[in-house]
C-alpha cells in the first residue's frame, strides 16, 4: 500500500494540516466548490508566478486567501495594484464576501515539490528529454539541502507508442514514516503526443514532537497525597571496625 497512499493525506492531523480551514454545517458543499474555484482561478491567473499552494481560511463572512509563490513581485504588481485587482476578482467569486489576500514567498523553489513537478512538466512540453529533466531536478534539489527526492513520469515518454512509467530517486524518501516531512507535488505536461503525468516527493527531514510537560498535581480535600520522594542519597558511611 505504500505506493497508493497520498503523502499529504496520510499525515493530516499528525504533522500536516488542511489547506482549507473552516467549519460549516448547512452550506458545506457550496463553500467546498467555492474553495475549488478560488484555487483554480489563482493557479490559472498567476501561472507565471510559480504558485506552490493556496490556503483558505474562513470566519463568518470573511475569507482569507494565503498564496505561497516563488515570485511574489508578479503577484503584488506595481505598488500593490496586482493584489487589489486579484482581491476584487476573488470578491466576485465569493459573492461579495470580505476577502483578504496574503502573499507568502517560497524561499527555495528548488526544494518545493509542486514547483519541481511543474518545472519538469514545462520542460517536457518544450521537448526536453525526460531523463535529462528528471536527473537535473534531482541534482538541484539535493544541492539545495533536500534529504531525499523521488521523481516519476508516466505516459508516452519520448513519443513512444506504448506508455510507460519511469522514476529516479536520490537520498532517502521514507513514505511510511509519519514523522517524515514529505512534500508532494503533481503536474501534467500536455504534449503533442499525449498527456504526461509528473509526480515529485521531497524528504525535508523529520518533525519530532515536543516533549509533553507533566501537569501539576492538584491538592485539596479528597485528593490523594502526592507520592513521597526518596531522600537524597548521602555519602556512604564505612562499616564500623572492630579491634581484636
């Protein structure tokens, strides 16, 4: 089952959280499809900005959209004009809700799985050899500090009549370890001879849980007394000597 488990969904609630964070009882389906429209609109409109992921938070009639991008200058625009225009268009999608847009810069795009997968897909569309594109992505990610990376391509690779699946890996990629921080990305290359799927797994290290602090013991009537601690051990006294 290791190849059939989504790396992000497998770690939800352990070291990962959801990209849409809100609660709704009556209009759940409507807001779910609204979130999907927002994410698709942002990805399509800012295609050249290197969008890694879009996170949405809702509170009452307020929608907060967090955009993680490798090129924040393209999103912000001249004197913030791009953000204002994007905010107006998102308000139309949400039915006039109060929309707040936050831009977060992706410092190292070379170790972001979604951006790496999209970069390989763009190279495949430009007729770059798929093995060269995959191996270059592996070398670049390991150079920028990744602990491990795995890249897979499937489809009519090289224009062959029979589709196939090829992958390369460098370093460690522990897919079944919950504490492992695995970044996952998927992209599609629309070539003249068909669609090629690109998947990328990047291992960035382990997320260790913080040590749980002991809760203070409650005292009062009806509560058991605290356990007695052993007295500190002093210096050992030598046995008495007898003179014969």
